[in-house]
C-alpha cells in the first residue's frame, strides 16, 4: 500500500474501525459515568443536609422545652456534650448581645437555612428562634463535615472517572494495535504475493472474525490463481515441447536437403527457408523465454554477483561492435556493489540494453555504461545512457530484431524484484536505469 | 572411428542426428527409450552419448545420474526442448558435459559432439601449434611466423578455443558460450566483429589466412592441430 493512502501514523490508526468504535464507546461510557456520579453526589449532599437539619431540629426541640432559668445551664451542657464541636449555640438579648453559647455575635439567616456572620463567614446551617422574653436562641451545626464528605465524594468520582477513562483508552489502544498488527501483517504478505511469491497465504486466526473470514476468501482466491497459473505454465511447457519437436524435424530435414544440393539453385532456396525458420524460431524462443521467466520463480542460478564484473564483461563484449558502428563507448565504474542475482540473466539484460542502444544511436553518437552506488538507499545503480533517437521514436530504417528485448528485460527485472526505468533525455537519447538492492 | 549412442524418442530427429554424425565419420547407434538407453550406455564401448532430456520410461536427468553413479564417464551431450536457464544448470549438474536446445542446427550438433570428443580424448598440453601459429598456454604468448602477437584476454581465449578445435567448424553460439559464458543469442553480429579483430591480429599482411568464415555455420581455424606434450 502506498504512503499516499496512509499519510501519517496517526491518520493510519484513526482509519482503523476498532479505534473509532473504541473512542465512541469510550465517550459514551465516560459521559454515563460522569452523569451517574453527579446524581450520586447530588443525592448524597441532599441526604447529608437533611441529616444536619434533623439534628438541629432535635436540639431545638430539646432546648425550647427548658425553662428560661435553666436555659443557660442547658446550653452549656449541650456544648459540653458536643465532643466534636460541630454544634453551634447562641442566646442573644434584645440588643443582640451574647448571653450564652459558642456564638459571640448574632448571625443572620439566609433563605436556604445557612447562618451568616458579618465578620466571618461560618459554613453552618441553623435556625433562629425568638423567645417569649424577646431574646433569640440560635441553634446550628457546622457544615465542615458535610463539605469534607462532599470533597471525598468529588475526589472519589474524579479518581474513579480518570481510572475508567485511562482503562478505556488503554483498551482502545490495545484493540487498535492488535487490529493494526493484523492489517500490517496482511499488507506485508500481500506485497510478497504481488512480487510474485504465490505460495504465500494470509494468516487466519482461530477467532474467525471478519478479518479472518476475509483472509480465508482471499486465500481461496489465491489457491485458484496458483492452480490456474500452474495450468497455464503446464500448457506452455507442453506446447513448447510439442511445437519444438516438429520444428526441429523440419529444420533438420531442410538442413539435410540443403547439404545434399550444395551449389544448386535449390540450395539457395532452402537456405532462405532455413533463415526464415530461424527467424520464426528465435521469436518463438524469445516468447517462451519471457513466459518461462515470468511464470518461473525457481532461482537456482541466484548467487552473489559483482555488478562491476558484469558491466565490464558486457563492455568488453560490445566495445568492438560499438567502435565498428562509429560510436564512442564509455564505461564508468564508480563502485563495486554486490547484489543477489542470476549472473547469466543480468548479462542478458545488459546485452539487450546495449544492443538496443547500438541500434538506436546514429553514427558519431556515444553510449555510456555507468555503475554507481546509492549509499543512503543501499542500492546499486546501473545506467546506460546514449545519444540515440530516444524512447518512443520510430526505429531507424534497417534495424533488425524481434522487438521482444525490452519485454525480456522487464521479465528478468521483475524476477529479481529490481526497479527499471527507461526515459528520454534531452535534447535526444535514452537513459535506462536499473536499481538493485545491495547486500 | 568414434562410436556414438543417440538416445532420442523422436524417430525423425534420431535419424537426422544419425545421418549427420555418420556423414562426419562416426558410427551411430540409436535407441528410443530411457531404460534401454541406460542398459546400452552401461554396456560401454561408446565414445559419446547424445541424450534427450525427456524420454519415455526414464528421463534424461535420471539416466545421466545413473550413468555417473556407476562410474561411467563417457561424455554426454544433453538435448532438450526445455531452454530454461535452470534446466541447463540441472542438466550439467546431473553429470551432462554439454547442453543443446531443440530445435538445433545440425552443424552445431556436430561441432559440439566433436569438441566434446576432442576434449575427452586430448592429452594435457602447454603449447598449441597450427601452421606457423604457436600459442604458449603458460606464458599466454601467441607467435605467428616468429612475430609476437598482442592479444587481449578474450581474444586469447577465442584463439585457444579455435586452435584446440582446429579444422572443426565452430558455430557462433558455441563460441559465445565457451569464450564469453553467454547462454543466449545476442542476435547481433558480435562474433563477426570479434573474429574480425582477431583475424587482423593473426592474419598479418602477406600471410596465409588461418581463420575461415563458413556463412551461416560458423568459423574454422585451418590446418590440423599438432600437440606438443607438456
């Protein structure tokens, strides 16, 4: 799969359906939890407030039954009994002066039952009861405990929510990674298959989920393709054998007849017939060879190859021919990279390219074979540049050949999994470039 | 007279091979299937075997393996309709001495048979001489009529092969295989150009030309070879 389809890592992850599902469910889950906690908090707060109010009510009920003479004593007693110092008491005269209790100044009461003092805000709920003699009795209860409980509740909710959010994210990441790993694994194998290794199959896990089902279908498809290719290959090989035997006989018989009639007019006719058969056979052979290389993944001849040696060999082989055609031939060896290849096939590729360059370069032109190394990409770069007529231009008149040379080059390049490009150069000429990974 | 065993299931091809080799002074016995061919080969008494790759009963690869395992070292020229590089490699690894693909040229078949016979029967030498041309295989020096010749590596190899098989017509494809290790036909006049260069160096002005071109068949170095034991 190309990089254009996966511009970056995170976009790639976001496209995984499980991550999107996990995010959606995570959001819903967290929202529900928060709503539930807010409700619990509200309920708990209301309950605690009611409880405080009930306690205040009980204290009030107790104090208002006590005669005025004993009230100061009763307030002192109630204060003494309140070991946690949560209860508030105050008896104030008509002028608001404190007569008893732990409130030094007369507080005010808000509409929602909270006691407020001007000097300091007290977090307390309470009631103010006017007595018959004009005095006022204040009974309240500190809300510090309630606030503390509320804080505990809030902390518990925040902690619980965070843990749940984290767990959700972790689960999403684990699911996504698992799916992404499976998808990447499938991509790697698919790449190997497109490179020609039809024996590869996609992994099918024991879960039989949607990816496994899809992989099973693709594997079944690959089985069929492999079987069909094997059949085609078998037919081609049988055809090769079946056609070659009669062609061999025909050629041998014409050859024999030509030898018997040496020096006669018939021999000349037979000679032309033999030439035609040879042309036919050469085309037939080239076609079969392309099909053999295309269909065949056997790599018996593969070994470590010194490309510089191959280039030199082809240079030495063609140099006299190039010179004879009135062309200049240069060999530039800038590195000596080693590649894994079938040396015979590499020689065939180079020969075909040089052969082509010679055919398409007019008298006085030049051809250059250059071998270099791209250290960053660990690639050997073999280039053949000529000053010929360029790619896509008509073949010069009188050029011989069956036109299958480039098909053969492509088949061999594909077998080796190299990269090959052919492009026109300015103002004229062609650049053929072969890129091979080094080791 | 050399005795040849031709194991070939196609009767017409077998008959043409027999006629051709017979015309070159060889006695040919033909056989149409694998097991019988192996029995004949194991009996011995043949100087060379031409062996089809695909045979009824026992294929050519297995046959040559059997033959080599039983200690027979008669040279084997494998003939096959399968031209794949791997097939050639397999044929040679199994014990074949040379490999030719169908359809082949009769002259090329004869040339390969004769080159194999000569290679098998020749004695080790350090020097080759044809007419007034001498090549020292140790010092890699070539001398024609007393004049030292300056030859490039491939030119020297080409000359040595021509001299070792002097008098024999050598097809272009065989020269490409032996000298340049090329197992395909580059479909150009490459060999003509190389022969032309060699010719200019060895056939000096006023001297008898040694390299002959046989149109459509190949090249031949004249005068029979004289071995000097080393």
